[in-house]
C-alpha cells in the first residue's frame, strides 16, 4: 500500500523498448457511451476513494466521476451516475473480440470483489468500533480490489520510499511495453506486459527512466519469476491457495520484496483479506487506537507482526479492509473531508479508550 511522501522530481522521459505497432483503437467520445448498471451504489464502491488512493496506479480519472483502466486485455470505464445513491455503471471500450464481452464483465466483477458485501463487513466493524462507524459515514464505499498478482507485484516494487505521482510514472513506463488497448480522453492505455516482454528492458534503461535502486529489484524479480517451474504468473496465482504467513514468506524470496510490500500484494491481489501492510501511517493508528502502550516506541519488524495481530484480533478475517479505510482517513488529502471532532487529538484519545474494549467475531 502506497504511503504518500513529499513529491520528488518527476522521472526522466525515457521510452521503454516498444512492442510491434498495434492499430489504434477507435473509442467513442464519452457522451456516446452506453453505460451498463453495475448494481452497486456509491456506499458499496466509491471510485475516487478506491481507485486513486494507493491500491492500484493504473486507473486514470477520465471525467468528473469517471475512471478508466485496463483489466487484462479489456479496457473499461467506471462512472458514478447522478442518482441519489451515486450508482456505479460501466462501459467496455475494448476487448479482444465482441464475443468476449461477458468475459470482460466477469473480469470486472472479479477485480472489484463484487461478491463481497461491503455494508455487511462494515456493519460488523462499526458495531465494535465507534470511531470506525463515524469514519465510515465520511468515507463510504472504500473497497479492496482483487488485482492481477503480476501487475500488483511490480506496482508495489515501485512503491517503496516513493509518492503516488512518481509511482504512477514508473508504472506507466512499464505498462507501455504491453499491448496497446486504446485512448480515452487523450490518455493511452495498455495491457500489462508479460514477464517475457518485461525481460527485454534492462536495468540501465530503468535507471535512465528514473527507477533508481528499484531497477535492480525489478530486473531481479523478473529473472526469478521466469525461472519458476510452470512460469512466474502461475506461481503467483497459486499463492492464493496458501495461508497468509506462507504467502508473505514466499513473496519475500523475491528481490526487493519485504514484509510491507508483501502484505500489500497479499491484500490487493492474493485473497488475503486479513493482511495488514504496516508503515508509519498504520503504526500511528495502531498506537493510538489498538496498542497505546507502544506510543513513542520505534517501529521494528517484530512490532509489525504485533500490529498485524492487533488488527486481526479486533477486526477479524477482513481486517485488511478495515485497515484500508483507517489508512485513507489518515491521508492529508482526505483529512480535509473530516469534521473537526473526528480529526482532533482529544477525540482520538477518547475513542481509543472506548474502542479497545470491543472485539469482533468476523
């Protein structure tokens, strides 16, 4: 999970090795699109709170309430309609063939974890945590995505010690090595490249593009994955069948992947809904709300495990979903949306005393 830092200089404008030219896709203007209801209100899926807040760096805002991104070989837009409930609709811009529109729809439903009821999960959290209940009323619709593990892995390899703007530039650089899907509102979109395609870019080219020390980790991870029996993509997908600790340990064998990055990948792509990526934001939440006795203590690897356990003990099997909302509420860009009493230190202290008493059985 991306943790924003002060903006650094933008990465250099260096073009990656280009794939064979693909005929441009002709995409109609927004006003001609025939939107299909997703049957999810804003309370179940908030696009601005889910897509650009650090889970994924491949979706772009292409309208006032519209976001566009690739899901595999499909290019899809999502949009809040001007209804009372802010219902979400979708439009499939491109897919490999017209016969695969149902495949694109299934891929979209999978990507947004549509079968999971956010209201049911949050109801359980809110019953046991007064502060969560109040924050949920301000930040409704924060869902956890189910991304492709390969692209999720490489996105978070770019995220260490970085900010969202610069991560996005790096991810765009890698994405542009994939198959071209089309252009929406002046923005080009690509299918994420295969490991074989990524292997064509050198560490030096990545460094020239501004990846810095991350370049060697990306190249190293590509090499390790390509050496896996059955292929790296299959190896990553099979991690969905394992327990969380096994998943973290497996991911940490890859160059540049530590416990925090591994937890992000596990939560956002490998069905580990109780994974807790621990950084300074989450540490601050934990010492304020869950482990007040550790306030002022320096965060260590051992304490990261204790924080994860505290979140799971309080929020249960969907602890990662609770942590995602609490993390977003800590972002400076989102704190401005909170009423004063929710961001005041004295509220946090009283909330801490009340919230620690309750446990959820999720």
